[in-house]
C-alpha cells in the first residue's frame, strides 16, 4: 500500500512539475492542482492509518483507545489543505481568466511586461 | 490562561465584517470609523502586551482550553509582541494614507476589509504556537494580499499578480509538505512539543530535510536569494498604499517565521545549517542592492531594496545565537517602519508626476521641500547613518557578527549599506535634485494626507534612533526569549514539559 501511494505521489509531483514548466496558463493551473493533490496524498501517508489499517475510534464510555487505533489527525490536516487549495484554485482561475483577457494571450511569455526595465 | 491573546484576532475580523456591511456610499463614514477603531485598538493592545510581557514574561493560552500539546496554542513573547505592535502601527498609517491617496472606487470592492483581513492573518501568524495553524494564518494573509494586489484589474496588476500568486502557492505547498513530514517524523505540530521531541529524534537526516523545506517555504515568502522573483515583478503594480503595506508586513512575516521555526524549534538544525544560511543572507543582500541599481522606476528600486534588507534579517538568523536573533529583530522592526515610509513618500512623488519613471521626474526638492526632507531622512535611516534607527539596527547586527567571528558576512553587510545609500541617492538625484522635467506648474501639489503618513513614520524612525537604548534592551530580552526553547516549552506545557503532559493525558 505504501509503495503504491509512493508511486502515486511521485507521479503526481512529476506531472505537476511538467505541467507548470509549460508556457500555457491553463496548464500552469492544472499543474498547481496536481501538486496540491500530491501533497495531500503525501500527508496521508504520514499518518499511521495506512500501515495499521485500524479505525480511528475510541471507546466512548471509557475514553480509552484500544491498541491498534489509528491517528485521525492527518485526515483533518488534509481536509484543511483541500479546502484551502480549493479556494485558491478558484481564485487563481478567475485571475488567470482576467489576465488572459487583458493580455490577449494564453502564453506566459507574453506576460513579461512587468519584468522589463 | 491569557485569553486576551484572541483580542487582536477578533477585532480585525469583526471590523472587516462590519465594514463589508457598511460598504454603501451613505454608510461609508461608519465603515471607515470602524476600520480605524479596530486598528487603533490593535495598536493599543499590542503596546499593552509589550508592557505585560516585560513584567510577567510569555503569555500563553490554549484554544478551547484543550490541554497543551493537543489543542492550538497561542503564545506571545517579546518577538511576537514587537512585530504585532509595528504591524498594527503600519496598518493604521496605511489606512490614513489610503484615505487621501486612493480612488474612492476601491472601497466598493472591499479595500478596507481586505486590509483588515491582512492584519488578521499577520497577527495570527505572529501569535500562534502551532505549525499547522501557522500555515492556515499564512493562507489567510495570502488570500487577502491576492485580493489587494489585483484590486483595480489593470494589465500590469494582473500580470504581476499571476506571478505573485503562483510563486506564493508553490511556497505554501512546500510549507504543507514540511508540515506533513514533520508530523510523520515527530507526531506533533505544537511548536513547543516539536522542539522538545526534536532533542531525541532517531533519524537526524530527515530533520535536516524538513528544516530545509521550511527554509524554502518561508524563504520564498520572505524573498531570499533564489526565490525572490515574484517580488520585483509584482510589487510596483498595485497602488502605492498597497505596495507600502506589503513591503512592511508580508516579507517580514516570512522572516519572523524563519526566526520562530528555525531559530527556536529547529535550533539544533540551525546550528548545522548556519554557514549556508549566512551564505544565502550575503548573496541576498548583494543581489538585491545590485538589482536595485539597474532599475529606473521609484517603486521597483525600493522593491529590490526589500530583498536586500531581507538579507540582513536572514543574517541575524544565520548567526544562530540569541544576540543574532535580537539584532535581527531590531533591524526588522526598524526596516518595516522605514521601508513603508519610503514607499509612502515615493508614492506621493509618483502621484504628483503621474509616473514612477525616474527619467520623467525631477525638481521636486524646490517645489515640495517637506517631502524632500523626509525622503532624505528616510534614506539616511535605510542606509544606517547615525541619529536614525537604521544605524542601531546595523550596528547591532555587525556587533553580533564580529563577536562571533563571522567577519565575511559582517563585511558584506557593511558594504551593502554603502551601496544602499548610493542606490537611494539615485532616486534623490533624479526625483528631487535634478532640474524639473517639463513644466511643473500644472502638476498637483502634495496634500497633507500624502505627506504626513510617511513623515510620521520617518519621525518614529528618528525617535527610535534617539531612544535606541530602550529598544535595544527590549530586543535583547526578546532575542533571549526566542532563543530559549526550553523556557518556551515550560511556558506552554508547564514545568514538566510537553512530553510529560502528553503522557499524563494519555493515561
């Protein structure tokens, strides 16, 4: 399971870097989306749930965690990260739409005016 | 339990909500009043917090009263209190500057609520004691800054804004990776608990990797050498007030987080990485100032100087000692004030000429002597000439550097100071001193609203220089507090430490 996840994370990162290095704004955004998915999976593997395959449930009457109970915190972290990256993706899509309208091009090389002397 | 630590977070978010409600033209005075009141409250609160920390030490509170290493901790020590104080001061002055310099149309698009949300994110980042929470505060302030930098929607803003957003997102992603790996390695994200568990980590090489990831993440926010490209390409595009507050707050939050995470939590790692940090600091100083020399636009020159000044802040970190951190804090507090002042005054000059191009400006010293005087005092302070606060910031850094035998970086820092002055004199010559470009009689005069905010900050810089003794004493204590991770652990989790509290809670 860990090996599969590792391959998936690596593939997501590779795809993200490849897309971000292209010149198109749309591919740049898709690359950022893939990158955030890769990071979410990476955080997922950092919890012990993947290895133990246990439940994150604690006995409600005694409050004692059985042996083999897994830690649900990584899922909470991922949930936060997903929400944030969702909001940021929405923002950057709107921004890219406006930018391509203003520049009349989808090519990142046409967006270098603010760098010129 | 110091539950008052939530006040500087509640006040801006509440005021932002009210200001959104009262956006309509006829209620605008009320919205402005609420905004000003909220920021003034934050300023007063942070002054009180500085006094409280001076008399009682660190202030700690736990969100929802969870036991220490489990919930989200908020901690205020000397470093966070002074940053909180300076950032609310800058925000107050920026709002006053915006009232007179900005097209009122901006208010229809929630300009002041965005400023308040920026203050919220910054204050949260200064006060939090939890690394993942720090990530969330970073996103809060980034989202507000994304809105501010693209507000107006001109072509340069959209172009610069896109680069700003993308490069900052990549930095945030690195931050998230580092958080995840840290959790996988030590099983906690509470700063105090991490610092304690860091002492007996089995696999030191993964800790080095995590520390480097954190350096990359905060370094890209703070604009250190290989990661600063988003800054000069975007900072000159929004209105001057926005650039000014960005220069005062955003990169400095990155520097503060470097201090907090690397200087305190990853202290053992920092000792190992220190030579590389110093190398990056020196290169950042030099590349920033050389980049500034090539530019011919007021705000682009100043933007490159932000990068150069960040080099000094990183130098304080790279010295990896309480004295280094103290000097870095002193310098950062000074440069936040002076940099913002210079952006205000440069922005006022830009507003008079309608352009920031140095070739098309000139003769302002004769026409607006007050503006010229405050600009000159400001560049004296930035370059580090005695009665101004910049001198003491640099002297403290050089002293700490020389005392620790870091002669090379100290030499580079002194050399960069001269180059900074040279580069600033270019603006002085072109904008203020040389003969007027064309007919100046039709150009608008500077209004008090444009002049006074910058002037007030320059006077504060002068006052900090004259009363430097108090400030140096304060930052020395703050540096010691920041460097003393064991004391931090005791303040957060009690005398037994976080591990004992953790074990006790599990039993």
